C-alpha cells in the first residue's frame, strides 16, 4: 500500500460526467463524512462552502454504495458561496444537489463536527470540502485538528481535502507530533490561484506556501487545471485536490483508496 504522489490533468480525465459504477456497497466502516465550513464571511468578504466540492463527492460516494454523512463545523445548514452557483461554476452536480430532496434534507441539517469527531475512525473517509469559509473556521480548530490527526493515525480512515479544504489539515499532526503533511505529497489552492481571485490579503496564509513551510511535497499545475495528490507512504492515507475542478478526480481517488483498505 506504500505509495507516491498522483496527478491528473484534463487530458487524462473528463470532468463532465461520473465514471459508471456498478459495484455493491463497499468500505469497512460507516461511510464518508463530507465536512463543510460554517463560516459565511472571510473578513468582510461574503463566502461559505464551494458547492461543487460538496455535491460532486456526495454523488460519487453515494452512487458507489457508500453512506454519506454531511457535517459542518457548527452543524445546521452551511452557507454557500454565491460564486459557486454562478455561470460555469454551477455544475450539473450542483443543480442536481439543489433539487434533490434527500440531499437538501441532509445539507440543511448537517451534523456538528464535535458530535462525531470522537468516532471519526469508524468512518471510511473524512473529506474536507473547500470554499474560503474554511479560512475562517478550519484554522486553529482543535476539534478538527484532532479528528484529522486521529483519522490519519488510524491507517484506515482516508483523510481527503480539496481546494481550500487543505487549510484544515495544516494544524493536524502525526503520532510523533510532526505536521501531518511533512514529507507527504499534497495539493491545494495555489498561491497563483489565490492572487487570481484577489483574496491573498484576506486569507490567514497562502495555502501553497503554508503546506510547503510545514514540510509538504507540494504538487500543483497551472491555474484551474486538475491536480490530485495521493500519499500512502506514512501511517495513513492523504488525498488532496488543487481546486474546484479537481473535485471529481479527488473523490475518485478517495473511493479507490477506500476500496483498497476494505480488501
């Protein structure tokens, strides 16, 4: 199971549709927790969770036969970044999610992270959705730090994060106390992308730089292209994606790792 970084580009993966999945229920645990921010603001900037980064993994995991638990930092309905419901960002999965009665019931009443953090290793994966709201309540969050650290140390619960979701893994540590990402292949929203959306002066840190400073082996590609890293070289499994367009590839890699761990 020991492994390396893994990267995808648009030439190797279509983001337009999900891979057909005929497998039965998989996994050895209670399914996947998709965690959203509960923060509607980053300073004075309106934000929230980026919808694609919830909707796309939700359907991929659900279609694969996994139970999906929607959670958030504070519980209840997470704020959604309006930008993720505009133009081309409002993908088919997003539209489906908004019109899906079952999905909306779960999303409007997400589980508070604190209520499931102590049993996080019972789940197959903890998946951190992005959006700039994470820069507010994923940072210096002791409950989240412990949940991620415990999941990774278990060796059986995949830790995953896409876009700004990796903000949440910056405070997590390995069993020896070192930063979780130290020596691991990792991706996330790049410094170039942060500057492109003109929020570099509002974020608590530039994510790419932070991950590198923590000792992570950062993998990134050109702005808005697909990039996913998967590292199984340590005690656990870490899967990370660069941006919203990487959400499908990131979720697919998580599913692959769940299958591998359940064999």
